[in-house]
C-alpha cells in the first residue's frame, strides 16, 4: 500500500513539473494575435531563418552571432524567433521584419550567467548601436570606395545610390561601462553577399561575410509547387496567397508555409505542406 502511495505521489509531482514546463514554453514563444496553446514551434536549421531577419541581425548585432532560430506557426500567421549568443531573443513576422526584442525566458540563470552557466566574452558584449543614415551623410571616402570597387562594375554605371545600397553609423561599445567607444560605418550593397565596414575616417576596414547561407526567401506564386496552388484553389476559392516560405528544421524536415487572406481581407489562414506539397494537418 505504501509502495502504491509513493508511485501515486511521484506521478503527481511529475505531472506538476510537466505543466510548469509547458507553461514556460508557452511564455517563451509568443506570436501576436495567436493563442500560445495553438502555436506549433520548430527549431530551424539556422540557414532557414528568414533572410530579412539574418540581414537585421548582421546590421544591428555585428559583434554578436546567432545561436538558435525557430519557426512559430499559428492559425492565422507565422513568424520567426532568433536567439543570439548573448541570450537576447528577437521576434520577426512572416516577412522577416523585426517586431520586438525580449530576453530568452527559458532559464533565469541563463540570462544571469550566460548560456552554459559561465558568461564568456560573447555573453558580456553589449549591443552595438546602429543609427540609420542617408548615403549622402557618409564620409566622402566611403562613397568614393563604393563607386570605384563595387557600384560602377556591378550596375554598369547605371544606378541611383540610395536604391542599391543601405548605410548605418555604428557606435560600438568596447566595454560594459561604455567608457571607450569606436565609431564605424556599415554599408550593404544590393546583390553583394556581405556587409562593408569603414572607420570614422571613411577608410575601408573589411567585408563581413554572413556565417549562414540564406535559404529562406519569400516565395513567389510561380515558385510554389503545383499541388500547393491546386489545393488552395480547390479548398479556399475565396482566399488568395499573400505569403509563402520554405523552411527546414534542425532535424532536417522540410515543409512549406502558406498564408492566405480572404477576398474581403478580414480572415487569415496558415497552411502547412510537406516537401511534396501535401497538406500537413498536425
């Protein structure tokens, strides 16, 4: 009898911790307009984080790398979550547009001591401060370098500077007390796989090439599998596709996400298909 009571007590304790764990997971992943209970969450192969989210991280956190990435799938929308090496957690919508920044909530000790219990230099590194600027506000040396080394050859001399490049001014903090500062400029040229760095005098320093390839691009209607388009036409004739992505999870599973909107733009639906274009219902 005592043995039975012990197992009964043990089962109750396990159930309690399971419930607490589920609640922490729901707290960790949030998608605007969605009930956390309805969310499907998959850890991604980092190369399948939305390419726009990768660009945001490269520009705004140049000294801090990406640790993990996730896809969050709701009933009406989907989004991405990127956890950095300093445990900051960034949320992005299905278009890869930045939404908000929140600390990873899975473990308070992780936030205090770093990912592995000991805070290394990457964990302590403060976030770089980026101020978006017009290209006309760049030092002359930067603009001259861009024309000579990249723009003239890449666009055959036919381009408008602001339409082919994006620039930012960064004040990088060298220590946690922000006593010592260094200023530099970053420029991304359309079609160039990397971000150009310049010092405050406009002298070229380096090109930062992305650590991860960008495989998660927005899919055009013509890029979708025929079976997916046919399913939408037959089962959602009053809806049309507004967004689609192909993603791959960390364990290698590939699937397509398609977001639909009704003709009156009042209702949204998210559909999930496997790699062959077959609807996944769970």
